[in-house]
C-alpha cells in the first residue's frame, strides 16, 4: 500500500447489512463500497470474511458473505 492508502479515508456514508439470522449491522461506507467488500470476500478464499467498522461502536466487524441477505443505505442518525 502507498502512504496515501494508509491514511484514513473520510467516510462517505453508512450502510445497513441484514443477515440471515435477522441481525442488522450499521457499518461505515457507502452502499457500493460495502457491496464490493462483500463480493470480494465471497470470491476470495474459503471462509474469507468481509471486514468493516461498526458505525455505532467503532469496533471491527467481520461478516460471512454467505450470510448477507440485503444491504440498504442507512439514514443519518440525529443526536438526541
């Protein structure tokens, strides 16, 4: 990776990932970039996970691409 790739990129949106278990996760990234990450993991080696940053907790989140049911662009949350 180049030095410019190592720098944190600004987040352009938030996407909701829905899984077969009924769980929903909000992750950093626009709909197209999240879709690309999931597709890349699905085409990778056996049991390759798609890695994201949870938009609410800022924790790392790994998703099995075979368990993804749908994606949706998340609406911005408003502070209370």
